[in-house]
């Protein structure tokens, strides 16, 4: 296998030709530019060795018509996260409509990292969707170095400024559901906060603090490692010990909320009578709990579909603005608060 | 894309050369055979156009070093089945150790079926692991027609007699846990039977009947469509209506058992005091239930790993005996019965 090589980009052409990226894009997409600019751009294309992404028909033999779906942290995604299946099916449906094959790649070990990096740079895929990206992940670096058309699901790491992403507003969503819980008349509201080593965890805690304002009490935050049931059961025990009169809980995920409900049941507290509990995700947990959860709806299928669209648009030669798109996260109010 | 072509097999060479398959295998693997047999086999190899699978080094440019992981029925696998993640990670770990890239392919629509069939026959993968295969699935036909090295997880459909599989003994496992439940002193034992349109569902019901023998009462079988929580809650309501004195339940999956527990709680029946409940899978549901489930352990990770080994052995040129391997399914006895 060859080592990853940096693929020339529209930016390189623009720099070499001394024109804007928009002008380069117009040439690549068959639009109108001055004869002078066109000549400069065509010379620059040869100079930098640019392979146009939008020349799909002429390059058919060099295109795999496949897009990688790269799951980093697969252990937690596939065993704990009830959303990954929906994200995958959403991405697959969008790619399928465009006649692209989604190939899902699991990165669990150092060995996987190296092999997947070779695979991505070996021409087997035309683009990649990356879920659960972390800062300084070698896979992200390979994608960036190659200039492979890509998109992230979720907040991207710093390295990837020029790769678009689709996600949700964790701060705003957490703030909204906490405010709704407070508006239901709860006085002592705590949070079971998880995964404070990553953006989603930090952002949900920030939203919680913002909603409570001066009423925020750091003693009422239980810090647990994972978004899972066991962490929820444990976090709720901590909160009950610290504040027996607690009457509201924002759980950072539905699985955490489910664990918290179990602890509350064991402690003889009724939900929502004694304690109102709200979750986050609107996953299968939300409707399996007793009582069913009031929660934030995370549009998992749409996230996958949107990420696939971001990759397909790049494959069609569009130059996307860097940055992210946030999808709406309506609050679903059921019986737990 | 070319239409699928039948790849010549060791069997074809043996037939053309007039020797046994074992003799052909010895030649292909560099073992000793008579000069006469070797000459006949080498001529036959040319005649049938055989591409040796074990000549990996010389054929490196024609090998992708990738193995497809084909999930049929992805909606139920990825959204309802808590085992698919473990099966995937088990397969990936085994393939990774052998420096093969696992590429997971989702088949949800007719469009997917056609595109995945083209992908499998286009040289993008050297082999395939198929989960949740159904009789007459076009993907299975493509794999069989191509002679692509493959393995099934779970009982294979009829079409695939010459493709090896790895699974569990659903009849024996269901019989064992039902017998254990009966031995705990239960007198009126029912079953929530799911998915009676496929082997696993039918086999679990057969095991249940066998265990109860003359004590089997068909009125105490609730037939529900899916292995999920909602089906379990509904199936338990049916059983309670038909036989209020029911004191034991075998649920065809842990998710079903979890739903049954909820119905029993609503009906004011204690578990295991009034009713003993056992499940099947030993999935994450089993330890999240209250009380935790007595159940059959399904070795999901090992199933994935074993299927990967079956494909890798074929890629190394081994001729596998057709048929299946059953992995052990110990009973895990917890608190629900």
C-alpha cells in the first residue's frame, strides 16, 4: 500500500492561479469566467496535479462509488449507544439513493487504525463519514491530509476545521429541557453529567448551568464516566446521598435516566411525584422506561442522512463552506417529569 | 459492472483431472502428489480457469484484503438486537489480526440488494460474512454463484448447503432452560414465542415443547412477531388472560422477558415469587432488568470471531467441510427464576 498523499484541492489551484476559490469552482463546474482566468486556472490544475472530483463520468474507473462510514470508539457506539444504528441506516439510505455503497469500518485498536488509514488512502472509498471523532485521532489526520471528501457526525475535533459536520446544539438542548423541568415547579434540581472528557458531555453540563443561573449548585452534579445505565444508577445514588430533598434530575442520556429511575424505585421515591426526571436522546430507552421519559429528541437518522449529503455534494464537485449544521432537537414531554 | 460469474472451485479441478479433491488440495498447498497427478491437475487448473485462493502473495494486486460483513434485515438487527454489535466487533477483531479489513454492508432495500450484489462481485472484497440470512435472498445466491469464500452467522437457508456456518443449538438451549425452570417447581409454564417465520424462533419453541413433554399445553404459548420489548409486554398480557394461574414463563429473548416483567409488575405479580421468568441471549437487557434475568448465554462475540475464521481459512486455501459448528450456550442463572 502507498503512504497517504496529499490530494490537491481547489484551494491549491486558487493559490497557484492567483484567483479566488469561487472562480476556480466556477471553472470546475462549467460556469462562466474570463478567458484569462480560465487559462490561468487550467495551467494551475496541471501544475498542482488536481484530480477533479466532479468529473465522475470520465473518471469512472478510478472511482469506487463507495463511501466509508468510520465508527471510532465502536465499543461504546455499538454496545452502549442506541443511536448508532439509526445514524448508519440514515446514512445508508441517502448514499443508496445516490447509488453509492456505504462501507462501515470499525476502528477499535492501533492495528485497526493503521489498516483503516491504508484502506482510506488506497482508493477503496471516494469519501468518508466519521462518527465520534476525537482530537488528534490518526484517522482524521489521514482524511485531512488526503483531502478526502468527508463529513463528521457530531462536533468535530480541532484538527478538522475544513471538514464540514452535522450535529446538534447540546448546550441549547440541555438548557431548554432543564428550564422546562424547573418550570414544572422543581426546587432542588440535580444533574447526572457524563463523559466530561468530550464536547457533548461538557456542552450538556454548560446548558444545565445556564438554565439554572444563580440557582445552580455544583454539589448537585454527579460526574459519571459513561452514557450508560450503570452510570445512571450510580449517579442517582450519589445525588440522593448528597441531597435527600432533591426533586428534579436532568440525566445526560436516556440510558442514564433509566438507571436513575431504578435507583429511585429502590429508594422508594415516586417518579414524577417525588422526583421529576428528564433524559436526552429520545432513544429506545425513552419509551421502555416506566414511566416513559420526557427527553430531548436527537434526530439520529437525519444526522446520518445529512452527513451523507455533505459527502455526496463534495463528490459532485461542490465546494462547501467549512463549518457545521445543527439539526433541530425538539423536546418530547412524556410521563417522567 | 460485470454480471456475477461462477468462480471455478477445487471441485471443478478434481472433476476435470479425474482425481480426488484432497489430491487437488495437496497440490494447491504445495504438498506431495505423484508427477502424473500433478500434471493432470495443472492442466485442469488451466482448463477450468481456476484462480487459487491461497496464492495470496503472487495475486496481491488482485486481492482486496477486505471481507464484507453483510447485515440482512438491518433494521431489526441494528435497532432491536443487542447482539449485532458484539458479533461485528468479534468478527472485526479476528479479521484485524489477519490484516484483513472488515467492511460492513447494509442491505435494507431492493436498491441495496442490487448494489451490494454488484459490490460483492466487483472484486472489492475477498469474502463475506452474512448475518440473518433468509431463504432465497438474492445476496446469498450471488455469493453461491460466485463461489465467494463465505460464512453465515446463524442457521443458513437451504440454498447455501456448501457454505459453512456457525451458530447455536436453539433447540437444545431452549430445552435446557425450560427444564431448569420446571425443576424449580413451576407447574403452569408458558412461553412467549417470537419470530416463528424463521429457524431460531421455531427451534426455541421446539425446545420448549420437548422439555415439557406431556405437560406441554399449546394454549400457554403466546405467538408474537418480534424479539422485542413491546412484543414481550403484549405476549405476557395474553398469557395472563388465558391462564391467570401461570407461574413460569420462557421468553424467547431477553428483550421479550424485559417486556414481560413490566406487564407482571403492572398486574401486581412478583418475580420470581409468583412467576419465574427466563430469557434467551444474555444481552445487556439481562442485567438491566429488575430482577436480573436467568437466561441462555449467546456467545455473540465468539460467533463473529468464528465466522471470520471460517472465511480466513478459505482464503488460505483450505477446503472446509460443508456444515455448521455450534458454539456452547451456558445457562446463566440469576434472580428472575
